[in-house]
């Protein structure tokens, strides 16, 4: 049987190879730095992550410098238009800049993503690379009960359904960002939910992370950046 390699297959293989090279470059850069510099760009989902990540890595015997430029409810579109955010990216001499989109946007339709998210991800990733850093996407988690604010668009929504849409949205964003790496925090949350341990990760609103959720997410980042 002859295996036919289509244009789509070639693109997928090429993207996987680029992502592998990007991961190797990220690990090499972090390992060579005495104190890696990491910036989080996002909203309330990222408020407490920098401090917790720094503590976890310090306990593991590694010093890192982590900061965040985060605003409640902000989208990457707002960050792309913010002089403060752009200045922080350009002037911080970062090794890695983590981009976290508003919690719902990556789960919307492709048409909405192409209009409201992807151009701004692309712009920010290009800005990050021009500054000498590597862009990384923070894949977030579905809301505990699905996207209730958009019931008309997603009737009968659940965490699992929303998480599936988020994964697709972040993979699409990674491609437009030049095959940027994705830290699969949402997928790690989904694994906990599947095992019946997910409730502890959510705050009372069913959207934001609890203290345990922040800790868990920070450990996913630590493993992605510094694990074996």
C-alpha cells in the first residue's frame, strides 16, 4: 500500500518539526542562563502565576526572574495596542514572553478568532522575537460549567466541550505566531477533571483558578520550562 502525503500532511509535519526546534531552542536558552527572565502578558488568569512559579523553581534549586503585565479582563488585542505592554516587552531583555488570551476568545468560531485574536497574537509574537525573546502561549482551561455567557452559541456547553475548542484555538494561534510553543495548562486541568480531581482547581466562580489551581498551573509551567 502506497502512503500518499498530501499538502496538508506536509504542512503538519513541517509545523511539528518547527515546534520541536522551538522547544529545543527554549530549553537550551533557559539552561544557559544563570537567571532566566520570563514575562507573563495576560489578565487575571495570570495574576498570581509569576510569584508562584518563581517560588517553585527556587525550591528546585533554580533562580528565575518573573514578572507580569496583566490587567483584569484584558485581551491580547488590548495588550497589542498598549504602549505599556509593548515597552515592557521591548525593554525587559526577556528570555521568554508568555501570552495568555482572554479566557473565551480562543474558544470562539474561527471567523471570530481570525478577526479578534490571531492578528494580535501574530503582532505580539513578532514584537517578542524582535526584542530577542521567545514567545510562548499559555493555553488556559475551560470554565467549570462551560461558557454560560454564550449559551446561544454553545447550547449545552460543558468544560470538556469548551476545553476542546480552546485547544483548537490555541493551536491555530501558535501557527500564526510562527509555530510558537504552547504550554498545555488547560490539557493538564482536563486530565485532573477526568480523574475527578478538577473541582479543587477552580475558584467559586467556576472560571478563575483557586490557590490550588494557581499552584497546579505553575507546576505545569515549571515542568515545561525546566523538566526532563
